[in-house]
C-alpha cells in the first residue's frame, strides 16, 4: 500500500482534497507532470482528491493511501497498454502489407499509429470507468493530528 501524509484543504461530500508534499519518489515518477500542482517552493506540493471515510475536516493532517494492485493496474493501462497496441498494429500492418502488396514498413507504421491512437480512446474510456470505482482512488485512512 502506497501511503503519503498530507493536509486536508477542502472537503466536498465524501471526498477530501489533500495537499501532499512531493517526495523523492516523485522525482523518478514518469507521471509527475500530470499531478495537480498546489504551489509551494518550486512546485513541491500537489493536491489530490481522495475518498474520505475517516471524515477528516479542513486542516486535519491525514494519511492517504492507494492499494498497490490498483496503482499497478492503472500504470499498466496508462503506460504499457498503448505500447502493446502499437506493437500489435505494427505486426498487423506487416501482415496486411503482404495482402495489399504495399511497402511493409509504411503499412506497419500506419497501422502502428492507428492502433496507438485507438488505444488512447480505450485508455480514456477505461480510465473514466476506473475513476468511479473507490478501489482505484486514493483514500484517507487515518487522521494523524498531534
């Protein structure tokens, strides 16, 4: 379970917006540019929306977590799936070039980019469905006020 500490800055219904300080792990994360920056010195803080079963209030110091399995599945869908689609497209293009009697490199490239583009829409669709499920969202697991 990946956990981070943060401060609740806004509460909306069952969700809390938590300001989290970027850690050294963020430096190596390939998705660091997509996190919502909350300012701080040199962009050292970000805000994340988290499900709030702990009923944390504004100003509470909280522990936020996300399941490793959910994080791995989301990472696979976001990063690996498009590359696999592109490879499948290249192989399909190579096979189609034999039938169409065109240059195999050109047809493979076109098919690869078409499959890659299609994967974008599939990732958006699947991501929208996953975002509605609580297991794929960060969760406030504990209030840690002193």
